[in-house]
C-alpha cells in the first residue's frame, strides 16, 4: 500500500472535484477474510497533512469523511453529479408539464396517464403518456377503448426504443406523423435569466391564473405556466418577417421573469429534434436535453 498520490489519480489537484475513493479500514476484516474496504463517493474538500476529506453525495447533511491518504488503495475523479432536476424520470418530467394545458382531463392507467383536452388539438394534450411500464394488465386494450370511446384516434407518447415503444409497434402502431422525435429540455430559471442579453425589446405580459402570455406587438408571442417550482414554456413563435431581432428572447425574458417571481426554479420546454435554430437558441440560454420521445398512433 502506497501513501503516494501517484499510486492513484488523486492528489491536491482534485480538491473541489467529485471523486470516488476506495480505502482500507484498518483493523477490520472483509467478507472474504481479507482486509475490509470501503468506497466513498463525493466532493473532495481538502487534501493535505496526510488526509483526504470527502463530502459524500447527498442533500448536504452528510458528515465529511476524513480518509488517511496512506489507506487509499484506489481513486479517481468522476463526472459531476447531475442536478436534481435532471434525475427526475421522463414520466415524472412529463407529468410536471401538464400545467401548460389548463383544461386537460387526465385519468391514470396504472403508471400511464390518459390525457384529453376539449379545446387543444396538441398531441401532448390528447395521448396516453406511456414512458414507463403501466403495471396494469390489459393496459394496451384499455388505451384503445378509451380513445375510441371519445371518437379520437389513439396516440401514445413513448420513449424511443423502449419496451412501451415495442409494445405499441407490435400491435401495428406507426409514427403518428413525419415529425422528428421531440426533445424535452430543462434549465435552471436563474441560469436562464443570467444568460439573457441586455437591451431586449419590450414585451407585454398578460397573466391568467397560473398561465401567462407575453407578446411583442403582433410579431412574437409565447405562453408559460407555473406549477410549484417548475415553469413550462410553449408556442414561442416569431413572425418570419421579424426574425433575428431578438424577439424570441424578449418573449422568453418576460416569461422567465414572471416565472421567477412566482417562485419557479426549474424551466422546461419541448422542441422538435430537427429544429436546429430553436435548439441552438435554447442551448445558449442554458437548456439541456433531459429525454427524447415520439408519438405512435394506431394505423389508419
């Protein structure tokens, strides 16, 4: 066993980084009868005076672990821990996004969710959300019966190449349209506000309950909804004759400012995967991909 940091890839240079450290537990015996080992995963907060201090991953309440360097047998830096918002499952993230449709009617089908809107024609508001196992026998047949009873074509929102994707395709379902898969993106509200450039055109805001609409004259508009600490954005549209003037950013700026005042900390939006201009715009604002999904429909 070496006390030299060169025996692994740890050392003073990893202070402030997330690391995994394997250490010996002196005086203890492992399950096989040999020396006992223990792993610590967290942020290295100090290295020196013969010890390495690691704050374990968690909610911040964990007690830092002081590890004698001489007991370290392996270790390396690891990628930063994803933010809490990125660890939310696709199904849960999609459930958070229901607030964008104020008249949405929903019915649980195990862990799936049947969605219907009497006014909106968007697929997000008129499809079964099936991004995890339903846990219900006969779920497929019940989806078909539900939407046929409403006089609607059955549509399912599924993760690409998932078991649910295969389930519906095995029943002859096909892509609902020629659209690319949809990208569900997330960002921190504060981070988006910091990235907005100064001097944007002014936008007018109209608030109706948990929904808000921002407009820059007749040229640009967008809608936002706040539910708890999540804020969603949709229909960010700019007249083609007025593009490249910062109007989309002006609309986003007005809406994100309102969302922040409402206490939102997480922002989400959804963009078709082939909309390169929109994806580039939102990437500059700090949005990152959380998941992609597609719509399948019963064959006509």
